[in-house]
C-alpha cells in the first residue's frame, strides 16, 4: 500500500495482533524514516513490525534506509525488486529476519540462495 502505509497503520495492525509493515520509501525525506522507526520501536515495546526495502540498484536511498533499519534493529525486513546477499547479511547481523517479495518459485529459490529466510 504505497504512500498510505505509515506508522499509524503499522501501530493499528500490530495492536490488532498482526504484523504491520510499510515501505521505507513512504517516509519522505529519509530523516522521516528515522522518526517513524523511533516511534514504532518505542510504542510497540518489542512487538515485531516490518519495513519493506526496495533493493533494486535504482533505489539511491537503500544504504541510508538500511542503516536506519540497523540503528533501530528492525525485526523483519521485506526486500523486493532484487535479492541481495549483502542486505540479507546486514539484517541477519543485527538479529533481524528477511522475507523476500517474489512472483514465482524461481525467484523464491534465488532469494533463498542469497540468504533470505
């Protein structure tokens, strides 16, 4: 749900007992992502949530967004538009899980080969 997903929706989802998520690119500018992650971490008090990262080479925010996810130890990262072992390794490094958004079995196998959970 590009553009409309943000901290309010994630909080409502998590409080309703499901995993809430939002695309990192919905936070504009990048500094807003830092604010959103701080709020979610504080208000959810350990309940899991997810951030979707576009890992395609055209996403010039990926490094900054990934750094913020690491700073706040985002529990689940959903990657899409390319499977990248370096991103998966980074998320695993802080104890997070990586799910990869795929369209078929072939892409799922590639994502698993590159370390997606």
